[in-house]
């Protein structure tokens, strides 16, 4: 993994298959393809986006996110998802289903997590997933997260309650 800096001093993280970068307006169509797909949104905290204006609002927030801790997952010039810091210490990720089961989120997060610990003053990173989301749970475990607890009826989406499983990853202890 390498890190480079653009003219605006935004970090760009590179992995063997991905470029992790700040969102830009030209990502709208690609992101709408992700956020409007019912498969990608099955365990998300909102319904699939019904039109581009909903995705545009999300994109506006992503472009304004500073300091950069939330990245577009770019593969071969296409935005195929996003990953990184959603809140003070909460991480998350979403990927278009055409790219599932290829290790891409794990690869992205293996670059993003060290960057977050280097640039953000947090003692740990946390994640909140729907316990039925076996793929995300497996990814979090691969990344070193451990489940800390569960809560019932935490999200009410489309008339249906879902639960939450919470995960945590402590800041690595510096080597002597």
C-alpha cells in the first residue's frame, strides 16, 4: 500500500487493485448504482435510493468530509463503493454487488485503518452491522475487529425492525 498526496493535500491510498480517494461530483452515477441496488442496501441503515437526488445529498456530505477519513473505492476509474470513517470512531463500507467476494473491501480497509489511526485521535474503531450480514461480519473479523455486544430493534427501515451487532478494533500498541 502506498500513500500519495494530491494538490489539495488529500491523501490518496493505493493498493494493488484499488485507489482510495476523496469523492468527487463525477462519482454520482457510479454511487447511485451502488446506493440504489437493493442487494447492496439490504443491511444498510436506509432504504435503497429511489433517485439521484438522494445520492447527491450523500455525495455532497462525502465531498465535504474533512479531515479525509471516508474514501471512494475506485477500481479502474470507476467508483465501486465507499469505506472509512462515518463518525468520530465508527467505520463502515459498502460495495456494489458486482464486486463482492473478491476481497476488495478487506484490501481497502487494510489501507484505510492504519491511515485512520495515524490521522485521527481515537483509541479504537467501532462498527455497527446487522447481525444477518455474514459477509460484513466476516470482513470485520478478518480485519481484527471483535464483536462486543448486540442490541435488538435498533433500526426501523421500510417498516421493518433490524438489530445491531457491534464490533471494536483497539488502536494498535506501538512496537518497542
